C-alpha cells in the first residue's frame, strides 16, 4: 500500500470513529466540514431525515467575488463560517453539532468554527 492510500485509510477511520457519536437532529443539526487543497465546504445536515438543510463553500456565488480564486486559506474559511452562520440564523437554526470530518481541529477547520461561533451559532 502506498503512503497516500494509507493516509486516506487513516482519515476514513477517523471519520467513522467521529460519526459514530456525532448525530444531527432537527433541533440541533450537524455542521460538517470538508476541505480540499483549493476550497472549503460546510453543510448543515439533519441526520434523522437525511437532508442537507443548507450549505456554503468558497465556490458559492456570494463568496467568489470576495475571495476570488484563493479559497484554500484561513481567510476564506472565516468568510465561509460567517456566511454559513448568517444563513443558518436566517433559517432559524441557532445550535448545531460540529463534525470536523476526521480533520484535526486547527488551521482552516478551527478558523471556520470560530467564525461561525462569533457570528452567532452555538456549538
């Protein structure tokens, strides 16, 4: 097994371990984060129904103008966190369960979470 495949397998194991305990319900949905090299994506999901309630990323129209092509940095993660929290509060979602999706809680993941907290989401 090559090194890249081993890293992927370890990430999948961490994801599965986290998802065993983190569940989103209607009153407190799950905020999950995915990061790629170029972009960062966040979704609010109701696991009981299996529906994505809302999502925001660096490829969404409102943020593309602000961020430009640099969607893989902390500044972009902060803007995604703020925009997601604003959208969630407009839809009446005030509290969420944070799912870091197997990533370490630092860098872009932490920046997105802190920005969402500061914008009014509780988790």
